[in-house]
């Protein structure tokens, strides 16, 4: 898994998304990263999102090209991998002549998947795309909606990519990384939470305060969490309880679970201790 902001020319990654919010967050970062890096943006649009990805309205004129999926389908409505690759190659060459660093491609491909033959065609397209990107003149995030594609097809298509992408971290300091998660809804924390990180943690918790339903905080990579950080988590749990929701702490290391239990915070309204890390 790689943060979308860490992608570089030559990268060919996959986005398996389960909600419009997840897709929007990641593609917004992808588009903004392209603006910062002086890339041109090409969006392969399926029937469900003809206007293009979130954040596209922020792109100056001339920096974006939208290709409708229907333009590269056969008369029988089947994807033509070679035709699509020619279209992308032509766009990459234009972007290079226009002085852009690279062509940044985002494509929603679920509309092209109807049966096993379509999966095979997409695999052929993904293989050709990976070969094309070896020159380092383009980078792509191929999107697949897990709500619309069969799990077996998703597994095969995901394996055709070097890796998957996730949203850029809400917090990234030398000591602490906090990333948004969507399946389940919540946050993943990594590193150290001390007094200097309290403000960052508080802001990250606020970012999921409006989530409907329960929130999960994945903490298996938290090496240190001081009492001030624990109090922030307990306060957040009480606020969720007032909305009849819970906060589940998963992956807790044994010493952190022990501290929470000894202090009695395991009885905090709205708090649930999930499966632990297993070892300290």
C-alpha cells in the first residue's frame, strides 16, 4: 500500500474503493499532486462519473483531458485494449511536447467489466499499460469499485498492478503518522504520541467526528501513547457515545491495553477494545 502523494512517473497502481467518499478523497489528492508536480491529467471516465474525478474543477484549462470509456469500446461494447493504449500513448506524447513532467492518468474501469472475457481484456490492457509506463513518462491509478465487481475479478485485476494506493496521511511528522481509513471507517495511527503530538491527534480525531456509525482506530503500530493522548481518545469515545456510536481501538499492544484497564478507562462510554496486537 502506498500513499497516493508518493506516486512517481512510471508507477502503475490500483485503487479498490468501497464508497464515493473514499474514491473522492484519494482522487482529490491525486489531482492536486499532479498540479503541484506540473503534470498533465487524463481521466478515463466511465458511465457513472462522466464529469471526471473530484478536484477536476480546480485544474486550469489545458491541464486536463477527459476520455469517455465509450470511445474505446468495440461495436459490441467490449473494451479494446490496443485502442485505449494508443489513446493514452498519444496523450502522453502531447503532454511531453507541451512541456509537462508526465501524464497523470486516473481511470474508472468497472463499467467495462461484465463477464470473464472483459476481465481478460482488462488484464491485457493493464499488462500493456505497465509495459508502457516503464519509460517513466506517465503514472496511473486504475479504479475499481468493489461494490460493482466480483471479488474474484477484483483480486485478479489488483494483482496486475505493482500495488494499491490509499489517501495521503492527515498527519505525517517524523514521530507520528495518522491516515484515514474507510473499510472500516476511522483512522490508522503509527509511531509516537507524546505532548508534542496532541494537537495533531486532536485534529485527526475531529476529521472523523462526523462519521455516521462506529469508528475504528487501528493502533498496532503505535509504539508509545502518553496519558494525554489516551485522554484525547477517551474524550472522543464519550462524544461518540452521545451519538449512540462506539470507538473501537484495535491492535492495541499489551502494555497499552493494560494501562487502559488499570486506570478503568476500559469502562469509558462509547469505547470498545478490539483484538490486540498479540505481543509487545
